[in-house]
C-alpha cells in the first residue's frame, strides 16, 4: 500500500470547507437521524420498565422523554 501525502488546501478552501453549510447532509433513516448514546444501566432498566408498562419501545420512550424536556425548557425560556 502506497503512502500518500494529504492534499494541501489553500486557506480559502480550508475556510469554506469548515462552513456549516459545506458539510454533507446527515443520512436519515426514514425521517429520523440515528443517534448513539451510552447511559447508566440502572437508568436503562428503569426506562425499559416504563416502556413495558406503556407498551412502547425503549427508543420511543427516550424520544417521548426528550420531547417533554425540550418543551418544558422552551416554556421556561419563553416565560423568563
């Protein structure tokens, strides 16, 4: 395998490549963006127990919890 040198970019090219709109669009699964997290085992067990009672998946319960958090946070910010 040949060793290749990285291509040298001008400062202008490096600047434009770092712009937020220069990045490729994220790959979606359907209408959702995949996310990977690590959580404490006790929190996962508690979420699984709630999900079983609600007859929902773990992912759906995490989505519901995040939506509630974001809505509550938005409500608190607009009230302040």
